[in-house]
C-alpha cells in the first residue's frame, strides 16, 4: 500500500507543478509566437507534452483506483479523490484536448484564453486533490494509532 500511496502522491504533485507552469508560463506565451510558425511550434509542443504528461496521468489514475480498491479505512476520501481525478480527465479530454486540436490548425486568441481558463480550473482541481490526499494520508496514519 505504501508504494501506491507514494505513487499517487508523487504523480499528483508532478501534475500540480506541470499544470501551474503551463497555466502561468506556457499558455500565456502562446500569444508571443509568430503566427507563421505557431502551427509547427504547437504540434511540437503538444507531442512533447504528451510524452511527459500521459504516463504520469495514467499512473495517477491507476494508483488512485488502487487506493479506492485497497483502502480498508473509511473509503469516502479515496472515492472523492477518484471523483476529482475523473473530473480532471473529463475536462482534459472534452475541453482542453479539442482546443489544442483547433490551435494546431492556427492560433486564436479566443481559443488560447479558453485554454488558460480551462487549465486554471484543472490546476485548481489538482491542488484540491492534493489537499484531499493529505487528508487521506492523515486518516490512514490516525487509524494506525
């Protein structure tokens, strides 16, 4: 169980960090890219980010599912962690990924603003999940005493 907890914690923290950097640095910088090269830049960016983010998000999902399955204490917190993560995945694949697909064709200030807004919500959800995770860990240690 310790390795699952550590994996879940580390992947959650990585995604909080990636999401914060993306939100405050990367996405706002899109507007500074020359429109004539934006499409090529964006394709390169999304391919590299997919290579980094996809394995971490999958590990986070698997470890969170395992927490729910293997948690012998009050499952409310682990189930809520999973619910928050499901919202993150839904937001990613039904809002953020489609915007990236449109941006690959050509830059749009409105789409970039939507991307920043949706990523802001996703960042908040990852932070909330981390705070809840701390509560989950506290509950686990409290049960050992």
